[in-house]
C-alpha cells in the first residue's frame, strides 16, 4: 500500500510542479461533484474515465464514471456508518484476484494501467468500494437473502429447457380504492413519464404498497413466458427505461418499468419420452373428473371404482404417440388437461401431461439453485438500498 501511495504522490507532484502550465494542472483537483459533503475532483473523474476505457465498459465512459464515483461515495459512507472497514490485506488480495481474472499478475496490471495513464490508486479505490459494498450487503441482508426449501423446489420445477426472452422489471403498486382512485390515476400519469431507472425506483420506495417496495420495486430476472399474456405483450414492446401504461386492477393501479431485456439462447434438448394419462368415458363423468384431477399422482384414486370411466397411464416416445394426442400434449405443461373427442372411437377423452423426459438434460443442482436465488435477491436488495441512499443524499454537480 505504501508503494501505491508513493506512486500517486509522484504523479500528482509531477502534474503540479513540473507541468509548464501549472494553473491547468492545479485545476485537475477542483471539486466538480459533492455527495453530501464528500468531494469528487476533476482528476478522479478523468482517472475513472481512463480506467473504464481500459476495461472496455459499454456505454458512455463519462456518464458511467460520474455515476460510478457518486455511487462509490454513497457506498463507502454507508459502510463507515456501521464501522465497516476492510483491511489492506483483504483489499490487496481482491486486487490480485481481479488481475488474475484478466490473465496477469498484479504488477503486470499496474504497468498496463500506468501505460494508459491510470493511477494504480484509482484501481485500488474502485476495488475497495466494490468489495466493501458486497460485504455491507451481506451483513445487512444475509437473513433476507436466504431462500426457503419451498422456494428452491419451486425454482427447480420452473427451470425450463426452452429459450425465449427474460426481462428485468421494476414495479409500483398504487393503492386505488374508490376514494383513492382519482388521486392514483393522476400520480400514475406522472410516473409513466419517468425514464430514469433510479428515479422510478425512488418513487417505488416512496409510493408503492407491494412487497418489493423495500428494494425499490426491483424484481429479479423473469422469463417472459411466465408473465400473464396481456402483460407479456406490453412488456416485450418496451425499450429499457420505458414504463407500461397504468394497469388498473382491483383496488390498485400497477405500473412496470423495463430495466433490461435479453434473449435466452438455450438449445431445447431432445424429448426422449412423454408420460401422460388418458381417461375415456361418459361426457358428464369426464367433466366432473376434469374439475377434480389436479395432478397425475392423484388421478387413479379419483377414477377408481367409477364404472363410467377408463384410465391408463402411458409412457411413449414422441414418434409412438397418436398424432391427435401428441399435438395436444405439445401445448400442455405438467399436470395440465385437454379434453377432446377421439375421431377413431368417437369417445370423449381427457389427456393430462405427467412429464417429459429429455436427453442429456443437465441435472439442476439444488445448491446452485439456492445460490442463484440468493444472488438475485441480494442484488435486488442492494440496488434498492443504493436507490434509497441516493434519494436521501444531497448531490451537487458543478
């Protein structure tokens, strides 16, 4: 760390003393942004821009650098309030890990940064803010990030081999009972105009009554196929930053902002076999059975003893299944039902999909699923907390 300090000292000394235009050099250290009472200098901004350019970060380097420095000040101030300070050894090890991930030693990375005009201390500050924030979020939200066994089971069941689109949304749910409706409508008209992700999240913290309020309304990645049909069409028509029209539901008005969208490019594996149940019989009895059967496992107990119904459970390769049945099975998810009249024997038939078996389908690790849920949840909690810090801060740009 002493070596880093001396490197920064001589860089600054060179700028102030040996630069023939001393006034311009001195201006590098003028304050251009204050976050509460913490200053950000022109020098820090220029250094961060060079560093982000070195990393080939997407987007406008100056905008991202300004936002990044402001966020870092907020993060470090929040850590200071709870007396969280990492040791020099922890910071240096994280810097070495960063360098290792780029295929270099720390010394090699320093030389490369210096050749691009980046002060090694700029790199250290960037790493320190990142790992300090990560530790703060872990300590603050660890208990809320832990998923239950039921949540892990549900995530494993919902894992789909199919591709598609997934979206990141922020939601605001406004109370809109009869006496609140007109006021909620006026507020929603203003919310629709918001384009900033942070500004929308701040309004969620202030106005929303949903469970996501504490995280600024920020929801984790969702497969668009799992959204209600009407909402899915609206969301897929948005660009990041856009807000849906106000959606009026019972006693509430809901708005969603699209934060990000990306394609899921997972190749669908080959279906080896399909297990399904088939029930034939009297139309009236079939309709009663269809209302009662909610899973393949309980179908036998409901049909057993009914002389008007006949049930079989079949497991076949796709090519062995009757085409009329196969077409209906293709449109079903597990434990969903289709009722139709068979052309071959003119009997009414219930078809329920039990499960599809895929070739070479990777085993979904319970531990990996748990870690992913925790990461998504902590990321959203962190984003919401940062939005809260920003909304409570006094930020002045000169």
